[in-house]
């Protein structure tokens, strides 16, 4: 198996005989959420395209947008709410591809809390919410429901949730934030049966925002050689994602081989790979403009504190995926 190179890399000069170097910064730690990239590396898909790709894991103290701004990566994996918020604040991020077609975000609630309908039953309840940019879809959803996030009988109390499921297990919150491919499984592993839970997927509530897209700086797209390298990267990465969909168990093993922390298990990663495949299914990597607009509309619906204050301009481009499809 190929091992990860941790040193930062940059694009090689066009026209050299060497492989073109490209560094990808992940949004989170090494896990099957990013299996397509690890598979593309392991199976030689990047090498076939003449690329030498470095994959840098993320973590709780790593902001992909800051890494990109500081020159530590050429392309990053990021959720669109965080990317658009950063763009409005002055960082010229551009979405160049969208491997994830669907959102995996949801609220998982204890059935004993009595919550069956979010339009009626959230009021007066405590809900666990991730922050660090992941709160944006939740805040927009609550505004859509007309619920204050300041607590009280007519609002919801927001519990700032760590990246674990403890608040639900300890009954500190009626519902917590979970991903279909990760924390929901952790709840089940803790001994709570599916029939004792109620889940509300953001996708089903009409407030889903795009997750795990690929982003670069605007200036990158002004360089034809870099666009060419990115097209090769996207093409190889999507080949990796197709492989994950067809071979989730093998893909989980590849991810595990690249986990230098030793914190992951094959059982958890295999389940994650299977769930992730449901989110990438049907995606050819091309950003769907309707999905983009739904994300923007959701983020603008933030009441007095919207995620973004105006319709973004130039926040996405098909130039890379068009080139990837043409060759």
C-alpha cells in the first residue's frame, strides 16, 4: 500500500518530465468519508494520470480553508456553507467539483423525547449541534421552522456538541447532530436500538447543503497548467469513488492502511464506506447548479444572522470538470 507523504507539495512546472505534484487537504481525519481519494492513490489512478498526490488528514484543529490560504494545499475538501462564508469574508474559494451528491447530515433523537415532527416538537427541547462551520445548516433550518435558538418554551436550547454522541447517551439533549455514515453508527454501537431512535435527515427536510466538495483559490484557475492537473485529479478521484461504491469493504481496508493513528476499526470503516457510497451515487463530480442554489437559498434564510448576506458571485466553476470529461 502506498503511504501518505506528509510534506507540503505544489504543482510542478508544466512541461517537465516529472509527475505533477498536488496536495489535497481533507476536512477531517483519515476515514472512509474520504475513501475515494485514498483508493485513487492506492490503486494507481493518480499515477495513471501522471500525478503525484499527497493527502493531508484534517482534524479538530485544522481548518482546510486556512491551509489553502496559507499555501499548504492546492485543493481542499470542504462543506459549501463554510466555503461560501469564507468567500464572503474575503477568501476567494471556488468549487471545482462536487463528488458528494447528497447530504449525510441529520438529527438523531431519542424516541422517548416525544419528538416525531420537527415542525411541532422541537420547541422547548435541547438539541446538540456541531460548530466550527457545521452549525450553519442547523441555524438555517431553525429559522425556516420559526424557532429561536436562544432557548425558552418557543425556541430550542442549543448544546454545543463535541464530535461524539455522549449528549444523547447521557440524555443531556433530546437530539444530537449525526452523520449517516459515522455518528449514527456510534449511537447503535453504544447499545441503543434503531427502534428507540427517530432521525431527521436534512436532505428530507429541504434544507440540505452541499458537503465534501473540492475547492481551490480563484488564482489557481487562471493557470492553464494547474487547471489541467486538477482535471486529471478530479477524473482519477471520481474513478476512486466509483471503486468505493463497488468495493466498500476493500476500500475500508485501504483507508485503514493509511490511518497512522491506529484509531479506526475495520468494522466502523466498512460501514462508513457503505453509507458514503449512498451519498456519492449518481455523481459524476460535476456541481449541479440546482443543488448549489438550494444551498445558497438555505444559507441566506438565516434571519438576523444569516450565514451569507448576499448571493455569491463566482463561487463555482465547471472549467475543471468540463476538461476532465473532455479527455
